[in-house]
């Protein structure tokens, strides 16, 4: 298996590098580097959104943890991700985001918030939130990927980290978003095919998919006592956090900025939904099927005797998939991770290069310097991600756990109200950002890490009450600003 896997890996990384070099020739301005020149069609845009959505975390961490603890209830997460996190996001957000970011000449979430509300100090605040919470999140994806390659290929963790970080850096730094989008499309094809075949093969071992559903339900009832099963609130909060929560994540909404035109949106919505359905159901079905392939005596455990959720899916796959298919699944996980990582690093580096770099809006030479700054910072951020992944500093671990709720809680309400409600005020945008961030931090530590989905859900929802309340009590933006922002909307 190692020989086949290594061959696949070398070919895969060589193709990614070639695309980065090709993308570099098409990247001349900051808009080219960060948004691909706003020239991407429906298929590439849709798959780029989907591959950024799912990383190694869903196949390794989430599938193993939620599949074992939730059983078939984990499939609600897959359904919510596809319908709300993918399809509805495109239909509700994409058109207005594309139009208003063009009207306001903005490329990032912090820029959009500043220009939409006329709030000069909102951009650096929003950029700081992105920097402090998305960078550690990208490091956590690197960490999971390094452990997977260590387990399956026998490659030492440090070397696996260096290889992944080096090749992610090459095609991202050279080609920018255009290279990311094209590589995402290729990676998405691998992910879709690998996920479909994985479920078919595992289901076949148990008599077919629907037969496995019945066996899983019986085994889950035997393995998880009623008192240890998740409540409906826990399931709902996890579905909400991972589905609606994406509406406020800058690395996801950036995909709407980059589409060629609004005509691609309906097709992109369908493609993204189908893609997300396949990936989500494949991942969570595999995690739930572990109840059929393992019992309480054979399920992977730590040295202390606790169930090792991160090892459930890798152990299941290595024990029940043929050699060639297992190599394909490894590429699936690698593809999912590299696409997510490149989007995270691009958005994190933009928080400095675009949102805080002073020459952003100068002459053409200034834009050239900004491209160089973006490339430099992308490399720096990748190196920082390596050290975070390697040394696991205590405070960084907390930032990883806080990241989803903190970022989406800060941005979702100001962003969505900004698209739809002219009366939303500058003070309300600040209030929404700070209330979401504060609620996430307080609830995370008050409820504990095990209730982090609930904390994140409350942090995302609460600002949707705060923003309209503050808006009604404070002056709205000026008519000239609103006319410019909403022109053609």
C-alpha cells in the first residue's frame, strides 16, 4: 500500500505545483491573486466552496467522534451542511455579496464591513479577529493531516507536516486564488469519487447501505447507553454551528466575491449542494458504521483506556479497504485538507496584506507591492502554522477550539444585515461583532469544551438580536453610502 500511496502522492503534489506555476502567469494584480480576477464559472466556484467547507477534520475527527457518539443522528449534520451551509448560502448570500462588493470595490470581509458602514476602525478590528482565530484553525488542520500520514504511511509526523506545508505553500504563494480554485476543482473530483467508492465498499461488507443502516442502529443501541446519548439540543447546536455558521466565515464568503457573474449562482448552488451531500453523508455514514465493524472491546483506545475517536476512521479504513482504494481515500483526505488550508491561509494573510497594508489603494505600483506582500505573508503564515502544529502551545489550542464560533459570531450578523437592511447602523455593526465574540469566549469557558457547539450557536444567533436593536437606537449610514452600496441590488 505504501508504494502505491507514495506514487499517487508524488503525482498529486506534482500536479498541484504545476498549477501553481501556471496560475502565477495569470496573477498580476491584487485582485487576480485574491479573487482570481472575478472570472470563475459555476463549476469551479461551487467545488471551491465545497472543498473549503470540508477538510480532514470531517473525515477523521468529526466522523469518528460524532459517528460513534451520535450514531445515525450524525447524518442530520450532513443534511444541514448540504442544504443550509451549501445550497441556501449560495441562494441567499451570493448575488448580493457579488454585487455589493463590486459596488464598494472591496475584496475582504473587513473591507466590506468598513465600506458598507463607513466605519474606519472596523476593518482593523475585523482583521485582527481573522488573524487570531483562523490562523490557529489552519494549524489544527495541518496537525490532523500530519497524524494521518504518520499512521498510514509510517512517515514521521514532523516530516509529514513539512511536506504538506511546503507543497501547500508552493501552489498558494505562486498562483494565489486562481491556482487554489483550479486545484480545488481537481481535488473536489478526487473527494467526490473517493467518498462515493468508500461508502459503497464499506456498505458492501455489511450487505448494502440500507442493511448497514439497520445494523448500525442495533449496534449503537448496544454500545451507547441511553444516558450517554446526545440530547436533541446537542445535535441541533452542532448542525446549526456547522451549517449556518459558515455564512459568517470569510474563507467561505470570499467564494461569492470571485464568481464571474450572477448568472452562475443557481447552477453553483445545485453543484455545491450535491457535492456537500456526497461528502457529508459519506463521512458521517463511515463514522456511524464503525459500530458495526467494532465493538467495545475492539474500538481503538488510548493508553489510558479511553476511546480514541481520531483513530476510529483511520483504523476502520486500513482494516477494511483494499490497498488501491485506501490510497485513493488518503488522497481524498489530503485534497480536503489542502483546499481548506489554502483558503484559510489566503484569508488570514489578507487580513494583514489587504486590510492593514497602507498601499492597498494607491497606484498600480502599489498593487504590485501588495501582491508581493500577499505572497510574503502567505509564506510567513504557513511557517507560523507549522510551528503551531508542531509545538501545540496551550493558548493556541484554546484559540483553535474557539475559532468557528468566534469568527462566525463576530461577522455573520453585521455581514448579513448589511446585505439586506439599509437601516443597519455603524454602531450596530460594532455591537454585533463585539457581542458575538464576547459571548463565544464567555460561554466556551463557562460551559466547557464539550459544549462548544452550543456556545458557538448562541454566539452566532445573539448578534442577530443585538444588531437590529442597536440600529433602531442609532443613526443609519448616509444616503450617499447606501445608494452606492445598494446600486443594482
